[in-house]
C-alpha cells in the first residue's frame, strides 16, 4: 500500500479502545481523485490530537473522535479525502471558504459558527481537570478561581486549544503566570512532570494518555477534579459554508 501521509483518500478507520489503547488500522481505499456515484471527495482535514485524533504509520487515522467522524462519512456514503495539516491552517482554509471542506473533532464556538457549519457531536470529552506536578501545594478545596488567583503559580496553556467556558471565562481575570505555547501536550506534560511549571488544564483522557505514553504513572502527578465542573465539551465535524446543507444532514443522520 502507498503511504500518503499528507493527502490520501479512503474509507478506512481505526477501532479505538482506551485503557489499554488498541488501534486496529483498516485498509484505506485509495480513490486517486476519482468521484464515487458522481460525488467528488470532500477534503476532511485533521491534525493529530491524541487520544481524539491519531495517525498510524500507514496513514490510517483513528481515535475517540476521528473514528466516529470517519464512520459517519462511511455510513452516509459520502466520499472523503483525508488531509493532514496544522490546526491553524485548517481554520484558514475554512475561513477562506474556497471549496467544500470539513475538519474533524473541533469544538463549536460562536466565533467559528460565523464561518463554519457543524454536524451533530461526534464525541464528548470528560470534564476539565487540572494536572499538577507532585510537589505543587494544592490549596484546600481548590477551585479554578483560587488556582488562577496566585501570581506565583505557573500555568501552561496550549495555544489554539479552547478550554471551554468553565475555564475560559476565568482566564481573563487570572493573576497567575500564564505560559502560552504551541508545544504539543507531550512536551507540556514533561514540563509539568519536571517541575518547570506547576499545572495545566486538560481532559482526563488526555492526561491519562500522555502519562502512559511518556511512561509516567498517573500517580506521579496530582489530578484535581472540580465538583462544579460541567460535563466536557462536545467535538464536532466542522465544515466550510460551501458544504451543502444536504451533506450536513446526511452526516447527522449517520451519527448516533
């Protein structure tokens, strides 16, 4: 099989199981720009965001959200073409609205709804948690507000990630030292583990995945859960305005 990591077409997906993770790459059907049933494949953009979107060495794609998104295209009989690119370039392409194009596993925000269409949710994250290094002195009955109020606290935030209204609405008033980075979570988790920063926000799935991936037992961190935290954010297929409503409706019908 040809390995086309940047642009490939197909109907293959992984099955994804957490704890432990089992990824079973399926065979990709290469369409080579050939339309199916008169339809031109819709570019389906993605970037790796383990454990939601993950890419195997043969180019097949899976993960908690990706498997659901790809299965929706398959079930609806909509041909698609996987395109690997950065999250930033995905947004640029959707805003340009030059072609019918979709992206998998995105949060829905009012800003994005201004230039994109969204399907029904493809997955839902767990509630936001805080991951701290083991030496961090967690305040009693810690809240997001109390963590953000201490100027001595070093908090790493990943640019391009939306942390959801529960956290985002409180960041503007933060007195803590906010370290914003484009580094991947793998690097962020290492920074927390090594004590070069105090904490980061994540979902439990992300924290558990990266701790396991890096070989750290989750007990080598403090995990703070908040009693008042709302359910985790939904992830959606996000499409440009040029994608017909009929395609969105077919995808929605194929989703649970």
